[in-house]
C-alpha cells in the first residue's frame, strides 16, 4: 500500500519527488532578433573565411553591443575587400602594364593594414629597382656611353639571387662592349691616323660573336698591313731604280687596281731600260757607271711621273 506524504513525514521518510511542470516559453521579439542576428553573423564569418568579403550585415535598428558588432564586421569585411581590390590593381599596373612606379594605398590605415600596404609597396619597389637600373644602363649603352655600370647595391645592401645575376650580366655586357670598342678604336687610330701597321686588337676574355668580330678586325688589319707593306716595298725599289720587284700580295677591289697600275709601271720602265742609254756606249768602268747613274736618274723621274 502506497504511503501518503503525511505518513511518510510521520515515519521520517522523505516526501516523494514530483516532476516539475513544463512552462511554455512566451514569445520574446528581442530573443528572436538576437538569434537571427547571430545566425547571420555566423554565415557572414563563414563566407569571409572562404575569402568572400562581399557579405554585409543589416544594421537597421541595431543598437548597443549588437549594433557595434554588426558595424565592426561590416567595416572589417569592407577593409579586406579594399585590400584585395588594391592588390589586384597594383598587380595589373606593375605586372601587366609595366608601370613599376605604381604603389598601393588604403588611405589613412594603421596597424596590420598599414603593414600589409607597406610590405606590398616595398616588394614592388625592390623588384622594380633592378629593372629600372638595368634599363638606365642599357639606355646609356644605346647612346654610346660605355662608362656606366649597373649598381649592385640597394640602400647599402648587396643585391641577391636573380637580381644580382641580372646586374652582373648587364655589367659583363658593358665591359665586353668597352673592351671591343677600345680595341677596335685603337687599331683604327694607329693604322688610319698614326700609320702604324701590324696593330692587332686584344681578344682577352672574349668569346662567341664578340671574338668573331675582333677576329674579323684583326684579319682586316693584317690584310691591309701586308698589302700596304708590299706596295711600299715595290714603290721604294722603283724609286731607287730597282725594277726587279713587283707587287705579289693578293688584293681585291681598288687595292687590286693600284697593284695593277704599279706593276704595269714596272713593266713599262723595264721596257724603257732595256732600250739602253741613248747617249751610246762608253768605254771603261767609269763610262758604264755614268750610264747606269743617268739611267737610274731617268727611271726615278719616270717612276715619279707614273706614281
């Protein structure tokens, strides 16, 4: 038989526990608004986590801490979207359009935003500097100024990696051109102006096309030296009455015409000399020497007239 609560108390037993009646929650508009706002914030944060900064939260009628949270999220999302847009703009300007002076800006920002913008602009500047210097150096080369070289330091720090390799390559090209120009100019000056034959340009440190070009210059100088020296030797012999020599060096073009003219002159003078002395023979060595002397003088005069 089940004891009543009174009997249980009389016997010192605890009263029976009874289930608490369920209370029906009364509708609360603020709680509903708070739930809806938190769900919207959750979805917006998830979108931002995926890189979508286009979501904005409604702030109409929001006040107090909830309103501040909504406004702060919208400002954060807007700042992130502005940074992404600015990154894309600078990338197009520098990478696609080649405007290496372009820089990023988010306005008067502080903290991490300012650090992000500063880091981006520093990256662009340090990347563009070697390119600008290489362009400037090659511009001087194009104008014939081989005294300039690309600096290998930026803000007191040496260039590293590909930037240093670029600078070293540009400076090597300038040095090779300087060596080539100096060697060729020296050959032209000494042969053309100073009349020094047998001059050769140095090929030290040159290879490939550079060496081929110097080889061609040296071959030209050697060929001209041989031709001029042979012509000078024969001309001096003619002037001294010696008709036994002719120009034998291989020539072409106008030099060949000069060679043929001198050799033809030698043939004509030989024919004239073979006719003998018009004054007739004289006896004795004295007469022979006198005739030979007169003949040599006439040959020199004729050679001078032909040459």
